[in-house]
C-alpha cells in the first residue's frame, strides 16, 4: 500500500474496498498518473465537493467551474494544510490573539470583539498556493501534485495588521513579523508551521487580518476565526487560525522559511525583495506571477462555431492590462474582452469569441499585467514546483 493511502483514513478505506474509480472528468491529463488515479471528488464539512489530493493533512483543490465567477464561493474554496492537527470549532471560539516579540514595545492581546472594534477595511484578493499547478511540471517534482485549482478569490474584511502591531508598539530594530496559527503537528517531531514577512510588508496598508470572507465568518478550514491576508503574495504567508504574532529583530529561521517555499535567486524578479531571508542561492517565494485560466472549456473538448471562451486572469497587484488569444501557435494575438474589475488584486474575467473554422484548433491564451509582465512560453523550472504560469494551450474541435 502506498504511504498516502495509509495516511488517508477514510480515503484509504475507500480504495481498499476495491472501488474501481475512473479518473475525475476534466482533470488535466498532464498530471502525474498516480494523481489522476487517486484524486476523487470528496466533501469536507461545510464544503461542496472538491478534488481531494490528500486527507491528512487535508489538501483539496477547487474544480474548474468554481471559477465561473471572479469571486470564489466560500464552500468551493480550496483547502490546504501542512499539518493534520486542526483545532475544532469549539476550541477556536475561545480564541485570543497575542502580539509581542523582542522588537515589540509591550505584549498585548485581542479577543475577537476587541479586534473587530478597530477600523475595518476590505478588498478582493486572490489567495493562491505557491504550488498551484505543480502537478503540471515537466519533469514532475515532489510535493502536493496540484492541478489548476489551488487558488480562489474572495472579498476579505478585517483590520490592518499595522493597526494591531502599533497597539504593541514597533521598536526601531524590528525586522520581521512572525506568524503562528492554532493548528499544529500531530507528532511532536514535525516542525510547527510558522512564517514571517518583512516589516515593510507587515506595515503595508493592504496587509489585513481578516475575520470575514465574502461577507461571512471565515469557514473553519479557511482559517476561522481570523487569517492573515497578504494580497499579491502567494498564500503561504496567509496564516490561518492566526493566534500569535511576534515583532522580531531577527530573521525567522525554521524549515518553512529556510528550506521550503524558496525559489532560485534571480529566477522570478520582484518589486520588493524579502532581503532578510535572501541568500546567494535562493529567496523566499513572494509575489504572484501573472497568470490566466480558461474556465468554461477543458482541453480536448468539442465546441460549437463562435464559441465564447471564458476565463480569469490575475497578477501580484498591478492589475491585468490585456488577455489575448492566438490560433496560429503564437504568431498572431487578438485581444479578449475584459470583464468586471473588482480591484487590482482580484481575478479579472475575460471572454473571447473563438473565430476558427470547423475542425481541430489549438487555442493559446496569455495575460499581460499592467506592470508589463507576460505569461511565459516555457516553464521556469524550479525544484519545488512553484510559479507555474506557462501560456495555456487548449486543443479544441469546432463542430
Ligand atoms: N495555520 C495555517 N495557515 C496556513 C497554512 C497552514 O498549513 N496552516 N497553509 C498556508 C498555505 S501554503 C496555503 S496555500 C493557504 C491555503 O489557504 P486555504 O486553505 O484557505 O485555501 O493557507 C496558508 N496558511
Ligand atoms: Mo500553499
């Protein structure tokens, strides 16, 4: 039996019951065969069916139709955990946030009502796992073999992280803000999940502690009662069940900063480098790369003449300038129409009529950000499988 089956609890029972399972329709054929064989639609408490990649910890991605709207519904939002010790709702209701650390003026704590009494802010932003599309890497790399659904876009409501930090007081030598969540390892030997962000990003007006997602309390598995929102950065910093913040004069040195979530130095240029965690070889993954996804038709489908291709595009927060389609292998590009603008951190819908004669056609789609960043023709290979934003090509038949 494979290790994943052993760990998967009820999933393992299903598999060993000898249920012959066909691959879920619409799954990207570029995923590793083992993933195509094992992934199933499954329902977590409070959620509609999602694609289950693992159960302990729960790693479930959204199905493509969850992206038909630029806001992803809470019950269809993906779920990603590193560790399987997730506190129950009853425990989380007695929640308290403490803020301290060696570069804090004093230690302070907040109950949820106290937090809610601070000035409220909200915006729409994409929450995307660094490893979204890892399963499409060629050659395949180790890690959760995500397809295209380890992401979602929501309206987040909460308070500015800087307002909370200022209650404790930020001393002159403050370098990083360290974030802890209430979840933890099941076995004490596993390193606890803690992350840090640079001071500049922590004091940014757009860095929020959110208590609402799309107008409702955060779902249990998306971080109830509060999580950090670092719009424009990949979701590894978006600490769920946030219960402890340290204002620190030293860089956080743990597995999750020093070994995981790093990309080769210089491979992905960013506007604001994470200097205190960068070395000659590598740097933490931070700003999301420009990307797009066709959401109303899967590779290999047959469509009617004049079919309207629909999808979403997003980047790290400059906003989307254009989405274009090409029917001739990238020699010519035609602009798609952009839809509703929910803010520069949000999914931007697009649509384009497929002007192709009956028969086989290969449709390429690429997005360009307002910062001038374009999706790549060729994968920027990195061993951890991050930042996959290769131009999507769909083989369609018009009939
Ligand atoms: N407490 C806690 N927060 C966390 C994580 C985690 O394992 N524990 N994983 C991070 C990662 S890597 C991702 S991709 C997002 C996933 O957010 P979601 O489960 O709400 O979709 O949460 C981030 N915050
Ligand atoms: Mo992630």
